């Protein structure tokens, strides 16, 4: 095997120009695949971090409460026993908190906008300060009663600043309108549509607007170390909650606010729980990642076809030029399997070295893009939830790119190598040109 490897290496070096051109092409495809995969990982990572900080947990135990069959509110009553049960089931490796949910109108002296109202306990939201960048004011101002944090675009539209007052208006569970004055204590930089259509207030503000008691909340949110376990945990919690005699809604991969029409049409009253994952709550955004992954697959597929054709053609040319050499090797005793293996080793050496170089260039390119901090258009930032493009290099994706491209190029070299091994020694030796 060592001798065949040496022969394969010398054959590649004896045709430097051809090997270099083909190797650069394979490297370019690998580099592009690593870069595109890093972009996809970066988009998903950015969206996941922003979404699970601003709007949703990795897993959410929310629900609806209906006073009558036609009136539904996204609230949990007597939520403390439920929260303790969830904390017990998820264990110490997850962080559990709760938020209130609301929908209403923010009114300034000059304008008004419809927004989602998130009622939070800022002291129990450590990641909010890491994700949300404050442009003016102080995020910790939300510790005080009657306060609100809005985004820059909201502040511009409402024509207000830190220290000004706004009026929050909402329709209560019983169908009456209620309003409350709040002070703007912080204005954050925009994070896509999540801050464009949401404001943050202390929990008591939501309870006061909706006339709810202290034992009521909107959703119990669970934050995991690994978001990939969200679906499994959601399924486990549904089972455990049903065992605990809670009424649980059937799984539906939609955000909670899209479920109002369905819930309102159903005849039941009282409390029902709705267990969702972050992907359910942000389902309208996951198409961005899926679309980019699909585009990546198409582009890389086309380039791989080109590379495979190039490898095949190169090997056919190589076999034609080395027909006499193959005949000589066969005549002095080299078996057909060893001739086949020799050509496969050439293809494997070329592809592995080229893909490794491409992977290194792809990782370096990703680091360079992150260092430069390339800005994105305003339209794309709404879905990306960031104003800069961030690439995330996953070691598993890099290894997968190297292995898959190397394997594909080597396998497609099998047929021309097989034809080379089938050449008859006498005819091959006498071959000219």
C-alpha cells in the first residue's frame, strides 16, 4: 500500500499543472460549501439567540383561558404549581422563567402603533441585556413600576424619547378597554421585527391593564443548554402534564397568536395548556433558513457535477497518456486490483488535499467576514434580527464537507480507474500517444 501511495503521489507531481488546476477547483467548491454552511449556521444561530431572548423560550408552556366559549385569552391562571412541576421535570440543566403576553396600542401625543406587550421581571432575564443593545436610557429602569422599553423605530414613529410618557391601551379578557400611562426608561436598537412590534414592561403593567391577579402569567419559558433538545422536551412535557391532570392542546407548529381563531371556535371553557418550541413560535422565520439551505444545496450540487466531470475527464486523459506505462506495470506482475487502487489513490490524494485546503480557506474566510462585520440591508435585517452578517463555523459541518466532497470525487474516479485496470498488457505496451 505504501508503494502504491508513493507511485500515486509521484504521478500527481509529474503532472503539476493539471493536478493544480483540478485541485484548485475542488478547493474552491469546498471553500464555498464551508462559507455557505457557515452563513446558514450564522443565520440560524443569530435568529435563535434573538428570538429566544426577545420573544420565546426554547420550550414554552403557555395556553389559553376561556371565560366563555367565544372569548380566549393567552394566560395561565394559578401558574405557580405548574411552574414548579416544569422545573422539577426539566432539572437543573435548564433555566425556567415566566412572562406575560398581551396585545394592545401604544399611544403618544402625536401617533399610535399596535404592539405585542411582553411583561417581564428584568432581574430574572439575564440574557436580555446581552442581546438587546440600549441606545438611550437604562434597561434596569424596568425595575421601577409603570415603565416601558421601546425600540428606536418605535421611538421615531411615536416622536418620543427617554423620560416621556406613553399610554398603553388594551382590550381586557372580559371585553372592556383599559389604559395605563407608562414612562419610557430605555430605547433599544432594533432587532428585526421582534422589537419593531414588541414593547417590554414590568409584569405588573400587563396585569394592571388586563385586570389580572398576581397568580396569573402568560407562559412558562424554558431555556436549554442545547436547543436541539427542544422537540423531545416538549413531547415529554405534554405527557407529564397530562399525567398531572392538566388539559393539553394538540401540538400545532404555529405561534400562539395564530391559534386564537381556532381556540375561539372550540366549545370548551376554562384552562388549556399549549406546549410549543421556539421553532413553533417562530415558524414564520424558519423559512429563511430553509430557503438558504435549499439554495446552498443547489449551488453546491451544480459545482459538484462540474468537479466530478472534471475528475473523470482528467483521469481519462491520464489513462490515455499512460497506457504504455499501465501495460508495463501489468507485464511485470502488478495485478488489476492494484492498478485500480493506484488510480483511486491518485484521486483520493488529490481530493483530500484539495478539500482540506478549501476547508482551511473557508474557515479563514468566515473569520475574516466576522472581523469586518459586514452590514446587511434593512429588509434582510428584519428577518435576520441583526444589522450585521455573522458566520458560525461548525466543526462537524467542516468535516462533513471535506469527507463528502472527497468521497464523491474519489467514487466517481472508480469507473475510469476500473477501465485502466482492464487494459490488456500486450496491447497497452504497444500503444503509442
